[in-house]
């Protein structure tokens, strides 16, 4: 085949210039790089149970997602050559190829074996990952062994990513290379343009990014590296041909049943016309890539104004809570000014997505409502006589909490409310005042500063209190018979916390039920009693961990973290609290071992570079 017609093969020096900066940056990211949280914990408790043990730079394993097509095979060829050169400086660098057998075509297994054979010739270890469509997690309600065509693309992609993430975790791989090229970039930008995406979406695929929000804990420490984003498919084909690397053609790429294939064929037709008449069509590949580059510059410029502000936010990655100061010296912080709305909205959106563990932003209208609420406190007119009458008529003063629950922001012209002997605030007359109140947006509550507890002057951003439906949905019962003493049970609780539960072998087989449910007020009382015991026994760190959570998180938002208890089927109303895992409180480790991890990634590394 004429290489001058299809493209020029990629040289080793070119590839090294693309991949070296990505590898250097990614290897510099710590294995568990969460910002120091508000709570205090020792190093052993801070280590995540789902994170592989860190390895030295001289013992790295690198993964490659290999479909067998020309894109991934060219990437494998280039990486094999690059790693061979790196072995002179770094010892024991091994490449692992993840080959997924989707079992959706009759010859898929033979094809996967053929690709593995070609991979071995490149001095890369192949791993064939077979999807089982008959497993309970994939079985459809109608009993079919395969998904219907309308959901096939999405479901197959999810299961492929899940299998790859789990295998990377087993091999202690943190970097996964993918052969996305300029054609994939164009398809993505057009696809997002059709959905009216904003700047972040129109900036397209990033060359270095987290694996993505998935319901698989093994994916949390995995990053996706794409060094070929500026390369055309023609050059990848030329690279394989020059190196003698064979590839396979997936017949599904020609099917117009998939949206991306429709965009690809349309784009190829435009490029063909552009080459024939030599006019730059506004939707040809060159125009779309130039548009994408401009959007990426705007994206980075916007985030460059937000990144420094994240350093002032206190994140608690164990409990999914963060704290933010919105006033300084009696005035709103600078980024809350109306002229900085673009910065404020982006920052608020980031925190909402971080707390509720979503991969999509809240609606712009909701963010604008939130921003208006944070800028302007509500005006409240309190009548002293009416309030005092309520206090006098109350038999239990603790039930009258009119002033106690109001977060006062007192102006210089009015004195602060005085605290009475029973702990309630009292004003001498009918005085207009301003007060901030909590507000919910997209399942996240913004709670104003409190006078007696929490971080002084900081708002608390946390999951909103659970409804009755939430309480029911987030209560999971598991039989201890499902534990075999060796393999733990993994659960994604409330779409926010990954829980790993396992029992000692001598405890397996007993007829008991494990309950995973939200924290209750009874649990809080028990936790406080336990706190006294912890202090008495000298476990200062555990005591501080619990006390800070109780102080820093307001009201019912405390009751949104998981609790694990166990009951016996032979004893009615028997329910023993075993663990509050996000607080590292394990009250019965001889019965169950419970570990937890918050789903959202590191807040410092989920934003683009400047």
C-alpha cells in the first residue's frame, strides 16, 4: 500500500515527545492524594482499603486497552518500543494489554486469541477479559442472554470498562493507555455539540484524565492516558504497516445502528469533499479540531481562576463533606461579586458534583438560584414579645428553638442577640435582622455557619437529609451465608460510598443478617457513649475523629453516612451496632470487618492543568 497516500508512520522521537510529559506528571501523583481532611486520623486509618500498595518508580506496570483495531495496535507497537528505551533508566517496566472478549459475535473468542498472539510478539503480556452476559448483574428482565440493540452500546461499554478497571487493580496498574486519535476527538465534539454542551464538553477528550465516575471502586485510582489525540487514523495505519503489526477490523464499525458510526461516516464524506474541491468546510475535521482547541483554551482559562480557590476549601474525603468560607471581615469573598459569576458558578458546580458523586453538572438555573441565595441573606423581623411568650408557655425550654436554629448575621447598627441561661437567644425589641438559611440543590445542602459548633465562619456542604424513600432505598440486608471468609462483599451505598465487608472464617456459617443503613439518632447516642470510653482508654485519635464529625456536620445531614449492624435470626429485636466505617469506628471487629471509601476522586487532580 502506498504510504504517502494513507499517511506517514509515527517515529519513536515523535511518540516520546507526546508520551513523556504525560507519564512524568502522572507518576508524580500520589497513590492516595486526597487533600488533608478536616478530621484527624492516623496514617493507618487514612489508607484506603481499595488502593493497591504503592510501588516504587522502578517497578511500574502500565496497562493498554487493546481492541485489536489499528488504533490500539499502533499504540501497543509504539509503547513497546518506547518502554524498551525506558528500561535503561527504569527497571522492571512491564506492559499489560487488556483484551475484552464481549461474547457478542460468534468468532469473538477466536479474535481475542488472535489479538493476544500479536500482542505477545510485541513483548507485552496479554490479558483476555471475557464478559459473562448470563451473570445476575447482566441478566435482563425478559431472560435474554444478550442486551437488546438499543442498549447494547452503552451497556457493553460499561461492562468493558468495569472488567478493565478490575484487572488493572489486580495488576496494580494506575495508568491505562487508550488509542483514541483525532478522529475520535472530532466525533466526540460533534456528539456533544448536538447535545448543547458547554465549554467543558466542547473541549473534547482530554489526553490525561481520571478513569471516570463508575460504580466500581477499582476504577477510582486509575487514570486514562491518550498520547495520540493529535494523530490521524491514517498515520496509525501507516505505523502498523511499517512495523509489520497486524490488526483486525471490527464489522460493527460499519453498522449505522450506532450514533458514533453515523457521525464518523458523515465526517468522512465531508473530508472527502474537502480534499476534492480544496475548500475548508466549516464541519470538516480540520475546522472541528481547531474549534476544539479554542474551547480547550477557554476551559483551562476558566479553571485557572477556580483552581486557587479550591485550596481554601476544607475537604473531608472520608465522609463526603466540605467546608467553605463565604465571608471575610464581614464582607462577601471576592469571587461572590456579580462580576465574578462565571467563577462562582463553576466553583459551586464542582462542589455539588463532588458531594453527590455525579459526573454531570447541576442545571445552570439551580446554580444561579444558589448563588443569589449565598449573596443575599433573608431579612427577618423578630417580635420579642411573641417569641418570649412562646418561651414562657413552653414546659421544656429545649423544645423552643426559634432563636437557636437561626444563623444570625448581625449588622453593625444592631447588637448581637444575648444568650439566656437556658441557651436561647433573646433580643430586647422587635428588630429587623438578616440571617442565612440552608438551601438544597441537586441533593446537596449548603448550611450556613453556626455560632457554637463547626468551623468558624464556614458553610458546610453535604448531602441533604434523607427522605423516607432514601431511608428505605439505602437500607440493605445481607445474609452472613453470603460470606465465605475469604471473598468480601462489595456494595455501593447511596451511590456515594464503597463498602467492603468480610467476616473472619470462624464466624462464617452462623445464621445472621447484616444491615447496611443510614446513621440514626440512637447510633449517635451510642457513638457518644463510645466516645467517652475511647477517651478513657486513651484512644485520642478515634475520639477526635468522632467529635469533629459531630461538631462539623449540622443537624440531620449527619444521618447520611452508612452504619453496619448485625442481628440474629433466633433473637427478635436483636440488632448490634458493628461499625460506622466512615468514622473508622469498629465496635465489633471480631464479627465483621468493614472498610469504606468515598466515591468522588481527589478534588485537586480532577481539574485540568492551567
